[in-house]
C-alpha cells in the first residue's frame, strides 16, 4: 500500500483531497462525505502500530546473510508451527500457524530458526519507548503491536498533524531498530487497526472520519474484531458474508445466531461503532506455559511429571511478574488434536508452587490420556497484585524451575496467539541461537547434528559472514547474547572481548552450505 494514503469511501486508495470531496488541493475547501459515526472521533487521533513480520524481521536485521531471503521463525521440530514468516517466505505461501513441515515443503531453502524472545523483547522495549514519548496512553497488544491515543499526547486534532506524527514515528523506529512498522490512523481503535493492515508493509494509512460506513460495507465479515472461522461460518450459513450484510441483518437476528453478548457487539462493530478507549498498561489476565512433545506421551506417570514441571514453570513466571492468582487451568491436546481444558478456582489468590501443582494434578485426574498426549499446558488466571511472602518457597521454586528447564524436552512453537515458548536450551544448538567462539567471535547457529554444529560468524553491522563447523562439545564455543541491531560495535555492553567480531566475520563468502540449509533441525 502506498505510504501516506487515505481510504476512499468507494473502496480504493486516493489522494486525500478526493476523499474529502473538495475540488482539489488548491481549493482549500473540505466537505466531509456523509456516513459519519457518532462513536468515532472527529479527527483520526488513534494510532495503531503493527511491526512488519516482526520476529523474522528481527532475525534478518541481526543476520546480514539472511536479508532479502526467506526466513521462517517458529517450532523447528517435526511438530513445530510457524510463528512468523518473512515477506520473502510468504511469496511461497508460508503463513503463521502453518505446520513447519508443510512450510519446508513449500520453501525447503528458507532459513528455519528457533525464536529468540530475549532479542524480540529488547526490540519491543525500544519501540514501546518511542510510543510512550508520543502519549501517556499507550496500549500494547503484543510485543509488536500497540494503540496510541495521540489526543492525550497533545497532538492537534488535524489530519496533517497526526499524519506528521505517524511518519516521524516510522522514521524513528527504523533509526532505533533498523526495522519497519505499519501505521494506521483513524477515529476509533477498530478502524485504526484496519488502516494499519491496509498499510502493510512499511506504510501509513489514514481513514478520514466521515467515510467509515462506506469503507466497512464491502469488507468481509472476518475484518471485524472477534469474528473467527466458527462465527464466520455461522454467519455464512445465514447468508451473511460482508460487513454491510451484517449491519442489514439487524441486532435481533445476530443475537439469535450468536447469542446476546456476541451478537450485540458484532452489530455495533458492523455499524462502525467503537468507543473503546486506549487503556495504558493493560494488565495481563493470566500467566501460562505449555509444551508440545515430539512424541505423544502415553505413560500416565510421565504425563503427571511433565504437568508438575509445567506448574512450577508457571509459578516461576507468576512470581517474576509479582502476581498471584486464584484459578488454575490445565490444557491437554490429545493425539487426535482434540483439546481439553479443565479449571479449578481456589479460595483465594496464591503463588504457592505446591498449591498450583496439587490443583493441576487433581484436574489431570479428570482427563483420559490413554490415547496419547501431544501438548500440555498449565495456567493461572484471576490475577491479584500481591505475592505471598514465602521467600524460601520462592527460592526453591526458582531453583526447581531452572533445573527442570535444563531437562525439558524441546518445545515446538504453536499458534502465535498461544503462550510464549520458553527460551531455547543453549546446548541443544537450535538454528538461530546466538553463540560466541574464542577465536572467531560472535555468530549464530546455522544447523547441528551428528555431533557437529555449523556456525555463521557475522553481526548486525558486519558484512555477510562465513561459516565454520565444530564439534558440539568444542570448549571454545559457547552460547552468546543478542547483539544490538543498530549502533555498531560501540553499542555492545560486554566485558567479553570475544563478543566483538573478528576478521573472519568481515569476509563476504560462504565456505559451506547456503543460508537456508541445515545439517539437522534437531
């Protein structure tokens, strides 16, 4: 989508003056078209930022040899799922939530990398800091997405002013991180999100107040928030496929089809009515962890052991956040992909690992696992802003969580909306992992298997680096930390001289495989 566009009520992208209905830029007259909505602001002062192919873009920025090439981030095992694909990979039909095995068939020469959430959080923090400089009202939705209320930040309620803020934000993000983001500006959150989607990749789109109903009408009903495959199918069976048809059906019919809350809410959205405010520092509703196993668990004792391990990891995260919760939830995905959840509400909030373990085990007793378990998860919801003052239990939990993490089976990345996978265990040498070699400096794992690990030595600010292969137990090779994406060697905060690139990383050629090849994904 062309940068700086404005959405026309006729469903095409036009210069701003043609949308406003005046004679042209020189006329100076603005006559807003009909169809304005009462619950939408009179100026497009709500900004929605969505970073472009965020995980994959971070990897391309960190790895010069992958720039301009297909990159897939997600679970790399046989049951892995794609979390994010670069735009180069999307050309081959690869999409988020697709099984990695299918993605490999579509594009076997792509680089398949394990997620590095430490890097993604660092980049996200830098982006969110830029957003908070614009307004005190910033509502993060995920690591790479947020709403901003520009009006609360004192930005003039004029299209030219908010457009200038959006363009400057895009420039600042590129300068601070080397990445691109797409910006949508509108008078309501729903419309701002639609605009940012239309702006992808690397663009800015403004939806002028007054054009909302004609804009939304021809769009598919899946455009509206809360409409997933099941809801869309229910509407399709009733002959409803577009937003206009949803509005024409009326609230009573939608309530009959979908229930009172969902039907009434969907009707309001179809009319473009969205008065939801931008909420700063929105609290997490739950804390959860889960693992997908490469081989189905059929032994009941093993299932219980894994569940206890997950409960401890969940409590560890809960305490890191300084929270406690009163509802324990377990998730079990069976061999046939059927998924069950069970929950138990306690008498009061807790962060006691023993209490969470016992509740999880009780819930497991109500689930038949004889056919085999593909995935297990444990979560705590109903969060409260306090932690039980049990220092010894806390220290024990952290120690147990660290020990069990070292013995954990490799998790496969699942649907992007599911709980964030744990960081990779260093000595597994997952593709994409940061490493440091005593002689060659900083690099990343390209692949490993049969006792060998292949490393490409390059940094975010170097030329594409060369490749070397080592024994997996080579004492000179060790896990590293993500390097800053911009700023060069002087930005490195480390006392380890081996972090800085050696002469090898300045080389321009490959000694072994192409960037998309791996010795093994294990």
